[in-house]
C-alpha cells in the first residue's frame, strides 16, 4: 500500500516526518507546512529550487524502454534481482528503495515476489508517470539521487540500482544494519552483436572496479553474479533497445526504424553483472 513506505519519508526542506493527506491522488506534508501534491498519475515531485543540470530521458525514450521491457526480454534479470533482494525483504514491513526506478519494471517483479513496501526515485517525470501506474502501491518520487535522500536513517532493507546512478554515502545512511544494495551494470560485450548497427554507446572499461571502489568505504562486497541472457530480437525490438539507452538522446527513432525495417530477427546476448553489497550489522 502507498502508506506503507510513508513512515520512512522525510521532508526535503526541514527533514521532519512526512505524512499522507487529502484525497487521492493525495499529498505529502510535514508539520512545518511543507506540502507536495501528487501528480494525477500518482507520483510526488519533491524537488524544490534548482535541480541538477540533467538531460532527462525523453517521453519517446521512456516509451521504448517500456515496450522493450514489457515484452519480457530481460525477465531473467528481473527474477535474478528479486531473488537477491528477497532474503532481506521477507518480513512484512520491510522496505525496498529503487534508485533510478525508470518505468518501475524491475521493482514490479520484486514487489510481486516479496511483501515489501517500496520507494522509487527518478529524476524523470516521464519515467515516473509509468512507474506510478505500474507500481501504484509504491511511493514514486521525483528526486535527484545526488542530493541527500528524503528518507530517514536506517529504514531501508534493500536498495536496487539497475543501470542507474548511485549515491553510496546516502545509501549507507538510509540502509538498515545488515541491509543489501544490489547494483546491476552491463558487462563488456553486452549486446555486442548489435551494438554497432544500433549506434549504442560502448561500456567504459573498469566500470565494475569503480563500482566496488565507490561502495567499499561503506559496504562489504557479498556476491557478484554474472548473468547472460540470449535474446531473439525483431526489427522493432532492435529500435527499442537502441532508443531506450543513453544513445537515445542522439538517435532519430524514424531513421532507426527505417534502418531495421524488413529485417528478420537477430540474435544477441545481454550481459549483466549483479553486484551485492551488505551494510555492517552494527550499522556503524
Ligand atoms: C538507464 S535508466 C534505468 C531505469 C530502470 N532502472 C531500468 O533499468 O529500467 C536510468 C534512470 O536513471 C534516472 N536518473 C538519471 N540520473 C538521475 C539522478 N541524478 N537522480 C535520479 N534519477 C536519475 C533516469 O531518469 C533513468 O530513468
Ligand atoms: Zn518540512
């Protein structure tokens, strides 16, 4: 339920507790009178003042991501994330935070497999419109992950970060002792068979090492799972997969569709790394 995650929320202006008020789609407010109305789709915009200068995914890019993920191509990844999160989300009252939730696709699977309450954060309103529809029981917040999170200390049992930015210091503050952070990154050779023709950007070398380094001051590395998923992609899927990533900012959808139209399906391999980190048991 929407209200389940509310006790963990903090006002971004005064850090006081937030509570849910009004009629659907509700508003969030603190006792000092700071108030944030939900958009009609049900997400809350907590960003006040100037945001980070950020090139948000466009509505078209979000639609491509929604179509591609909705077709189930990455279902094994969603299942793997849910399996790694489940051990810390088995108790009713547990809480999961999805950092850069996008359309909420992976969070949906976690919520289907566990009784957890959820907070989804993303800086893109276009993404959150869809996330709020897909996960109406989660609190979906427009927020910048680089800012202090509007979440109380030691309230979150699992944090998931799927191809999205992470803020290790803030994660360490909000996670409960013994809680988990699950980070999914693409591995070298991810969709290598189709990368060039769809104009996808390459993976920077050393990405996994940098992830481990950034988390190491706060968390213990508990597990690294390498997951390969064989894909059979039709022309439309090719256009979607190219358009939904960062390259979508530089590509023309109509040109992409034209260049893939009429092609028979192609084979490609998605290569993911799932890195699991744990917070110290004593919380120090
Ligand atoms: C590649 S998408 C991944 C979305 C989702 N996790 C998925 O895998 O479908 C990255 C997401 O991170 C979000 N994002 C990027 N920078 C952000 C920031 N500073 N704060 C919050 N979200 C951010 C984008 O809007 C986008 O939805
Ligand atoms: Zn306040």
